[in-house]
C-alpha cells in the first residue's frame, strides 16, 4: 500500500511504528537504548548531568571537626589521631592501627618494620599504581613481577611459585581497583615458603575476603587516604596489624625511632633508625567524620557494581571482571572491564573511550605496563643499586620482568571511577546505555 492510498489513521500508525523500529534496537541482556546518533559525532549524549563529585563532606559535622582542631592549637599528632587509629582498627577488625602521612609511607613503614630491605626480593603484580613498586625499591629490595590474571585484574597467584628464589622474602598483594586479590592462594604460598605478606589495600577500604577485611589478612595491611580515596583527608595513610611487637616497631619507625609509648617530646633514648610520617590532628579529624559514611557508600558501590555487570555483560566485546570465589565484598575504587575491539568492528579502545565519554560517562583506559616504564631501568642502573647488588642479580631482576598477560590487559582495560557507583540504578542505566549505544554505532566510528 503506497502512502497515497492509506487512511490518515493508517499512515500515522505505520509512521510511528516505523519510527520506533528505526530507533529501538533489540536489547543485549536487559539493556535497552535508542540507536541515536553518537554524541561524538554531533548527537545528543545519553547523559547531560554530572555524577557525584568527590570528596563528599558534611557542611556542619566535617567542618566543625576541622575547626575544633584548629581552635585547640594542637595540630601535630595527639589524641584525635589516636582516636582515629582506635576506630579504624575496630572497623576493620584489626588489633592495631598506625596512622601515617600517606599510603606510600604506610607501605614503607610496614616493609621497614618487617625487616624487608637490601638483598630481598618481593613478589608483586605489575597491574598497580607506581607506589606499590616504588616502596619496594625505596626499601632497597627488588620487585619481582608476577603476571596479572586478566579475568580478575589481580596478581595471578598460580604464577607466583615459579618466581620464588632463595632471596624471596615477602609477597605484596595489591587489592587493585579495590577488588580483593586471591588471598587463600597468597597466604598458602606464603606459609609454604615462609614469606611475609604486606597487603597493599590502598584502594580497598572495607573490601572483604571471606568476610575478613582486606588489609587484615597478611602480616600487615596498608591504606591510603589521598584525595580520590573512599576514606580521605587529602593525604594520609595507615598500617594495620595484629602483632603488638611489629606494630610497636612501626610506631617507633614513623616517629624518628622513638620507643613506642614514650612521650612525643622526649629528646633522647632513640632505639632505631626512624623516619617521620606522623598524621596531623586535622587529617584525623576529617577521617573520623568521613568514616561515618564509609560503610553505606561501600555497600552502595558494591550493589551498583553488581547491577552494572548485569547490564553490560551481554554486550558483545564487553568482558566484565570476574571476582574470585572468596570475595565477599569489593570496594570498587575503580570498576573495570575488558574491551575487545574485534567485536566492535576493530574500533580502537581510544576511540571507544572518547565515544563513551562524549555520551556523558567519564571513563579511562587505566594503567600502562608499569614494568616497562623507564623508572625501572633507571633505578636498577643507579649507583645505589649497583652498590647493593651484583651485575648478575640486577640482570636476573631485569629478565624476570616479563608479564605478557599484563601488557595485553593494559591495552584492553576500561575503568569507571568510584563516584559513578554512588548514584541510583538510573545512573547505572546511563552507563550501560551509553556503552550499548556506542556498540550499535560502532561502524560509524571507523
Ligand atoms: C595501590 C596503591 N598503592 C599505594 C598508593 C600510595 O598511596 P598514597 O598516594 O597515599 O601515597 C596508592 C595511591 O593511589 C595506590 O593506589
């Protein structure tokens, strides 16, 4: 029937059905969206409003906490820091907590206090922030890279034992992106080979492995409270542990080598080489205020992440991360998936990221292959390392630095930052709809 032979009613019905058919594309799983023009190509974005800004604070309570420290005139480490340490230890289920200036200094304090240094090798995954590797090198030890499990984005524990040598002293599992590493396997390997375990939980506040908080499973656990972090005071860190003797050493080390328990004003009786990385009262006051929101936010991210996975898992070319069986909660400092460009008609990841960003969804490609960055060779060939290690030892360290799975993952990863997970289900729908819209229009991105 040509248009000229239709009744007006028939025409309107047919036209509107055709319009719907051309706009609505069958859903992938439970994602539904309109195949409109991509925002990157001049169309209307899926989302026009911002996601939650970070950090979040309470105008009254948080500001009052800071002002009251200011007015007290006691700004250096004192009772507010001690109160934070008690509360954070209790929240995690750890016996002790020591507050520090940064996650980096927390890790340095932990490594130093456990006697990890020159001549030692530390097993670590390369899929991490640079600080996890820096602290090993700054301690004078050698990082030995264990390849990444691309499905979980975590260090692959099945590749650890092959890297153990008589010099291996510790494992530094990083719960990267706030997702727990496989702690059953890490702890079993550590026990079998008599290795220390320092958890880098700098992105994993309230993440859990079999109901136990990340950071409380190994010998010591370290946290960061830098500005982007879920518990933040701008800059800050903490070491947690259950062994009083070790925690006493951590405390002493972070306080110039003063014996633990001695007055902060004492000027003699130093017992060990120490650094100084004490948290201020201002930092602790903000953390105490922030901590009141931590559990509810952690639960929200955990639930929204599961919802996001359910919405995007059937979109071709999108491979959500897998959680190990022991994960009872991930903190999701970042929500990751792998982007398979072959299923997007060969659209490069950078183009995919630009298209999703243009739809109003911030995202990034995440870490590069850190073990290939120039800092590594720069450090190994430095005069200090040449004094500390023989040429053979340094060459062995260079040769083991081969992580092909990690390199591939660095090319495929896509991340969403934690604050995107703090909203409603409708906010998460926007993320899923944007990805699906980019998929539908993939041919136009070439
Ligand atoms: C995995 C990891 N380890 C260590 C650190 C170091 O923490 P900070 O920046 O507080 O020194 C960070 C910080 O981003 C991190 O993400």
